[in-house]
C-alpha cells in the first residue's frame, strides 16, 4: 500500500487532535493533494519559502510544520513573499503543507519539553480555560446501540483528552405513533407504540458534529431517528498550555535567565529583579501573554516563554511575576521533534524519507 499525503495528515491529527486547537487556528492539510503518494516528508517550524525549497530539493513532497502557512487565506495566489507567495511556491514545487499549531501547543508531551531542557521538575499544567465541544445525543433501540456508537466514534466522536471511545448510555422507554405512510422498523402505522430505547451521548469537536450526526443517522435502524446536538464546554484534561515547575533551591531570576540563555543558545530578554528568589517557574511555548493571569494564580514567581507583549510584561512584573523571553521560535523548535515522531508512525513510510530542518533562530542580537 502506498503512503499518501492523507496518511501523514491523519497521523498528525491522531497525535495532536484538531479539537484541541483554537477556533481561529488553521491546522491539517492547507495546500496539496491528499491522494498524492508521499516521496518524503520534511519537518520544520515554519512553512517559509526556504523550507519549501529545502523540502523539494531533498526529494520531499510534504512539508510538516508547527505554524500554518496562513491564518487568513490569501485572496490571490501569486509569486512573491508572504503567505500567498509561500502557497504559490508550494504548489509550483509540488510540496503539500501540513501543520499542527495550537493543538500541538497543548500536547502533554510538548509541555514537558521546556521543563526537561531546563532541568526543572514539572508539577502540573497551567491553562484553565474551557474546551468548546459538541454533545451528540441519540435515542436508539438497545440492539442497535453498539452499531450507532461505533459509527459515531469512527466519525470523530468519543475522544476526551487521551481517552477514546468515551460514551454514556441510559435506558428508557420511547413513545411514538408512526404515520400512515411510514415504514417503521418497530410498531404499526397509525398505532401508538412504546419500546425500550437507549440514550447514547458522545462528545465531539465542533467541526466534526456534522459528520458524527450523519454517521449516527446512517447506522440507526429507525426511519426518523432522533439525533440532537448541543453546544457545551468541558474542562480541559491533560492537554493544556503551560507547565508549573519546581525550581532548584537558591535559584534567582538572574540564574534562571542564565540557564535559559545557555540551554537555548540565545540572549534572553528578562523582566524583573535579577536577585528575586524563584521557587516555582512556569514554562510555555510561543506567545504566552494570555497565560499570565493563570501563571500568577498557580503561584509561580517566573515565566520562561517565547515572548510576551510589552504591556503584558509590565503588568506581570507589577504583580510579582518575572518574565524570561527566549524567542517565540526557539521556545517552539523542540516541538518539531514531536511532529517528526508522529510522521514516523505512518506505516510504510521509510525512515530515511523523513528529514528535519536544523534548529535555527530567525533573529540575532548584537
């Protein structure tokens, strides 16, 4: 069996479920033919012109990245720089673009990378926001409940955190009167009917709700099955942004900044008193200003992250939270190792056809 671009996209989605991504995000396959046979996969942080050319020059027709090639689709696909130019280059050179962005940011494995690199002891994830979800409910005869549940799961329902096949069932009595022109599988047209039924509930990502409803309806024995969808929010599980860590004894902000700079080969930008004692450290990848409130609530004295906006950093320091910025890209380059691992899980894809771009900061200091 040949390996297609769709197989690579599915492996990325299995490792980093799309439902964990922010609603504004663009993930998965954004450019390319899902049915194209894979000649090789190149893994990088960004889908730049240089990365696209490096992939093509290496004989790879798939570029897997952390960041998407665009968040707002270009109006025109023309040569040049920027998102439109990158899409044009990818199409011209036959390179499919696949990414996992905020869903990868929330991976439990990804949140451990910075603490491990810094030698910090991870304690718990930090993010406390709720996860927008759809709750699909089906009323079905008990004899068909298993088939309906299986069909819903195949369409994307029943995943909560690292658990799959999650569902709830409850027993009851269904009441209905088939119409005179109906062809019921239970009961007789025109006659009131009572029959034992099972209520099946499963959650799914908002973008999967249509497919889950269609699957439940197709597997249901009733002529007119009752399938409902409700918008709900659930608590996030292990997949949350940010990690609270225990710092070594006698750590100061200055020593933490020095450790971060040496570990990631950068000159960190530091906000706060150099001599401030640091007992607990929060780590987060990329832009992390939205986590400042939750980091403070978690009891951390410092946040090591990619970057924080100026006014967010000022507010953080005023509230007693020091900031160590190592650069958006340098904080996220370790995530590419997880992308490469996901690609390696694709059955039939030779290991020598998977390549990873060298870690390189896109900026420098004097």
